[in-house]
C-alpha cells in the first residue's frame, strides 16, 4: 500500500502545469481576438443602419409616388414631413409610420412634392 502511494506521488510530482508565460500568451491572444470582434461588430452595425435607412427611404418614395399617381395630385397634403407620412398611412400606401431616424444618419423627410431626402 505504501509503495502504491509513493508511486502515485512520484507521478504527480513529475506533472507540470501551465507556466505564467503560457497563460500570459493565451490572455494576449484572447485580447487581440476580442478587439477584432468588437471593431467588426461596430462596422456591421453601421452598415445595417445605412441599409435600413435606404430601404425605408425607398419605401416612402414608392408610397409617395403611388399616392400622387392615384390621386392625380402634384403635392402630398400635410404641414410637415410627419404629417405627409401620416397621410400615406391613412391612405393605405404604408402599413404604419416607419422609423425615420437611424443612429448617426440624417432624418428621412418627405417633401410635399413626394421627394424623399435623408440617409446621408
């Protein structure tokens, strides 16, 4: 029994763990990888905001042009851009009032002649 205990102890003493240098290298590598991921996600978010803004702008433009063509008017009634978009919603040209501000991008506006601006 004592011999078996000595045998296990000698095997245990021969086993080594990770050195401090190895642990530091792993930590540095993980830090570099997390930095790359953070910057990649930020760029992805910016692209997503731009695409969402462009899509909303095109949707409002299409709805405005359809309104003008169906009504036979040259202007969309409303005191401001939000009121004109509300006119398109009540006329069933849009399902609901879309989001018109996207992060750092400019606000989408609808002029009375149906011209859509924004997403710069």
